[in-house]
C-alpha cells in the first residue's frame, strides 16, 4: 500500500494478520486500537504512513504472505491472548510471524485449522454465505441410528440459538462414530446438533477445510501451504494467488 492510499482501519488490521475484519471492528469498538496516538473509532481510514497500534505494538502489513495448516490439540484455546487459558493457539504454534485463524475450534475439539497473515483470505473464508465445506469425525456416547443421522442431514433447529442448521452430509464409520460435512459454522454447532437428540460428543476432530486436509500432521504441528494446494484454496474463496 502506498503512503497516500487510504483504506478502512478494519481492513488494515486484517491485512496486518491480526484478525478478521469482523474481529477488528470489535477491537476498535473496545477502544484497543490507536491511530497516531489517538483511540480509533469505527469508519476511520488510514494510510501506510499512519502509526496504528494494538496491545502496545505497532501494526505493519505483512509483505510475505504465509498460509498454514495446523493440527490443534484438545485444550488449546483459539485466542491470541487470554490470561485464563492454559495454552493459546499462538503459544502452541510458536512461529515468528503474526498470523490469525480463519474459523475457530472450541477448547474441547481438535484437528485442522488454517492460519494466515492474509486478511483478504481470512475475510473470504469467514464469509458464511460462501458455503465452504468443513469435514469432521465425531464420536458420541451411545449407538448411532439411521434416523439420527438422517435428522442431522435435514437440518436441526437449535433452540438456544433460534436457528436451523443447513442441510449437511453424514457417513457412519462405527456404531458410535461418524463423519459430518458442514457448510456453516455456528457456535459449537455439532455439539448442539447432537445434544438435540440426546447424544453427547465424546471426541470432535476436524479433518478437512475445503481442499485442505489434515493429512499426517501430529498434534501442534503445522505445514506451510504452497503450490497447487494453496492456489486451489484461493480459487475456492474467489481470490487469485
């Protein structure tokens, strides 16, 4: 970005790899962002010559884009900073570049996450209307029935959220384990869906996001996405790479 090119502050924060634009709006609303020493407000525009700070650090746009596939273990919390968390995702990842995640997993879930410093990629992946596939392996506390899986596939009304889930695909693996492919990401969605029918989720593991698969990553390991895998991911969200 040239020094005289103005962009909205939330986009600038996302392009610095801090978080999505939606989360950037929250940081601005909470008074955690300053521009040239003044607490920022919504709608502010900035240029590369402005000094934007968050958490006592100057934010700078990343010149080198990096996209990672990472295997999150149970217990790791999807947050940058939380004094109550035993271990945050950034601590577990332990890399020297500032990245953030496109779509979280709750503390009790494990598996594939995509992290990047490309704010445009995060924004495109988080756009629920795009219907990007995410695949999970789910283990529950008692025997599956065909009716239960069929009800999941049709869509489930979640009373506490006052929302009905979109139709999805399921595949039985064992008597108590199945795969599910979602195209949306409501809060603790799979756990809520199962709970509606009296099933408790014992283990929840994400194994695929769009074309990116967990493959052989061990817990806390990551790999850099590149080549055709990376290009396919960008094309899948309507971006060019």
